[in-house]
C-alpha cells in the first residue's frame, strides 16, 4: 500500500452521490473506519473540509490512504451492510459494542404433574414455556429467588427430582413444598405454578388482588396460618411492584438512554415486558470520535439489534435523544425482523419515568466508571492545599445529629480515606440523658464517647474532624478536644450558609473566627460535601430505626384526612404497615379513596424526620 498522501480532491470528483457504504484504510491496508451515507459524495466531503473537524476526526483523516465505496439501493440497505462489516471487521475508529452474549430466559418445563422453573440461555429446544428475555443472569436469579420464596415451585433438575427419597434442604428452609416425595397435592402445586406464570407474564396487580381476596377469606374462616402465608406473598409482590416503578400491565418496550462525558460514554437499556420492568444493563461502547448522545445511540442501536446476538425486539423503543438516522434504523429493523418498530422520544406518564430512570442510571454508571482512585486522590490533595496542611490527610471523620423534636436522638460517625468511604468504620451512637433537642449537648456526648476511646488507643485517630453545623457545634467540638488534651487534630466546621444551597457552604478551620469559603467547583469542597451528606444520611437512617422501635401507636394516626376506614384500606391494600412504609407516593395513590394530594401527605408523614 502506498505511503503517498491521500489526494482527496481527485477522489471526491469521482465519488457517486448515491447511497452506500465507505471504508477507510491506512497505509498498511488496515481498515480504520466503516460508514454509511445517503449521499456518499456529501458525506465523504465532510471529512476533508479545512475547518470544523474534531481533533480525533482529524487524526483519523491524517491516517487515511485509501477509501473504498459500495453503492446500495437505499440508505436502509447501506445501514444493514455497514453493520455487517462492523461486526466482522471491528474497525478501530467505529463505536464498538463489546457485549454480544445472548440474553437468558426463565424456563418452565412441560413436565406433569410437577413442572420446574429454571434459567435458560441459548436455543429454545426443550419443550415448555420461556419468559423473558432478561437483561442478565442476575436479574433471572432475582426473579427465581422471589418465586421460590413466594410460591415454592421447585427449581431442581429433573434427574435430582426423580431420585429423591426424602425432602431436601429447600423444603427445610421453606422454599419448596417437596413434590418429589408427595408432600403437596397436584392441585395445590398447579395453583402455585399458575400464580408463578401470572407473575412472569407481568400480571402482578391481578395476582395481588386474587391473593388479597384469598387472604381475607382465610381470615374469615379462622385459617390464620394460611392468611399469614398469603399476607407474606402479597408483601413480596408489592415490594417488587414498588421497585419497578410501574402502574400499568401493558406494553413491551425497550428504554435506551445514552450519556456522554469527557472520557467515555454509557448506554443503559431497560427491558419492559407486559408493563413489568425485567431489569436493565449498562453498555460502555468504545467512542473514539467525539459524539453526542444522539450519535452514540445511532451507532449503538443497529449493532445492538442487528449485530447477531439473540435479542428480542419490541415494537417500541424509547430513547433519550433523537438523531436523523433513527427513521433509517427503524426501516432496517423492520426489514430484518419483519415487523415495524417505533422510536419514541417525547413520552409522558409511566414511559417518562422509565426514560428518566434510564438516563439517571446511564449517567450514574458513567460517573462510577470514570471515578477511580486517581480522582479521589486528587480531591484529597486539593483539600490539603485548601486547608494549608503540611501533609495530605488520609482519614476524615464527620459527625451529625438527627432527631424528631428531640425524640430518639442518634449521632452518626462516617469515615473517608483516599480510597473513598470506609463503611466498616462507620458508627452510630444513641444519645441519652440530654435535654430534648439540645444538639450541642448531643454533639458533646458523642465526641466525648468517641475520642475518649481513641485517646485510650481504641481505633485510629483521624487527621481531620468535620462537624456538620455552625459556630456553636464548632465551639463544642473544640471544648471536647481541649478537655481530652488532643491538640494535633485539624478541626473543620461545615455550615450551609444563608441560602442553604450546595456549593455555598461556609467552613470554619480550627476556630469559629477563621472562616473559609471555597469556590463551588473546588474538588476539596466536593469532598467535604460528600462526607457531610453521607454523615447526614447515616444519622437519619439510624434515627428512623430507633424511632420505629420506641413508638407504640400506628404512624397513620394523627394524619389529617386518614380516619379508621382509610387506615384499614391502606393496611389491607399493602398487607400491613411494613409494605406501606416501603411504598412510593404513586403506589399509595392507587389505594381506593386516596387522592394524590392525600398520598403525598401520608408519604411525608411516614418518612418525616
């Protein structure tokens, strides 16, 4: 292959304006990039303009020594051909989807009278029913685990089942009814299988209503053990419904969201079948050329659905960004799969929540991928510089107080190091014998208890002590350290400032009169905010747990608009207070007689500090 620079001017004069595929090669004849175009001349001309190219696109062009083109009948055919070439050649400058594994299914055997549930991946050769596909084996195991605990349908292999002479461990731990030795009738087992199928088909609401009626009938007939079993089943199903954030039993869609940040991209796919979220999966395609979310999706979607892996294609795909190629991709998918596919972007209601969830997960996964030890180290170094310390701190402790009008006061201690949160060193302290609502006395007690032990050699002494509060808390912390004769410890108070907005905190370094304000973009401030928020979260969680143990009256009592009838309806719908506490506002609003406004009041009252 020649090393003479590529003559773009002469090449472009001879290029056709028809649709097709182009392949770019380097001086050694190695394929660099494959692309498709509705108009080959216009598309290829864009690579050789004098200005407006991104740095990485310009780097690609400098390596090009030869370009081949293939004319196709239309843009759809060009897209299909492009994906075939990318799949086989995997050019380095194309966005590549690395995960090509087939998706697993839940398999229900056809064996009578005691069929089994299990995980299946690959060709569907065995007789029976297949539910899915699920995004991962972990998602399958989660569903199978729920079904095993709820309906106790066997999941053992047939060879194991046929040779049992006595019940196995699954029967002992109440996850199977031992059909292998005849401990359950065929009729009862068939009913459990029917309920499992309803769940797998996404008819969770209908299943829950059926079980609720059965529970009430069992209670009226004084069959209290049976009623308790049904209550537990309802609770398990309600919990899954809350986690899935759905309010419909209709719709097969995939929700695909792309997030792009400096350093990488993430595409998050949520699979919804029969209105039930089966799970989700993150993909991190290689993005060598600067891309927008729409461009990433335009490159990802054809490979994902046409790349050869066995993936189910729903009739609707919800995306978080649009691109001019989406209609062409829809035509290609229809041609390859034999039915039409719709791309949706502006969605409402449940679909909007799915879309928002996918975007949030893509962004979070990308942030997690880009956050490594080096980034955390940089934050600690920035904190050292901001505080003027001689050495970089390696251990930070932060304390916070949480209570409700002085009730069940709990103090938290969280610990951070250069590797991030050290959760094994987290501690909670129940505060006793202080005036209700006296946060200063509570802070004094927790710091005395903690640092007295540290002074005696129990545990590790921190390099920096952070207290969440203003000058008063700062003063209290100083008194404790002076009383215990601890002098080689940096003390940092964190106050939210007048506006109480993140990024506008006021810091007090070692003295209430030594104020320090860091810019909102400061990595040091981000580290302080992180540990402060973690201490707040840890304290609130501990306070709520302690408060729930001390209260003897129902938390529903005293909520305006919630009388005995509505309390009874709420507890009946969720099969108890525990599942009601887990429910979202939207789930509470589904209870008959509960409006959205009242649901908001109930949720706030149940989760207030």
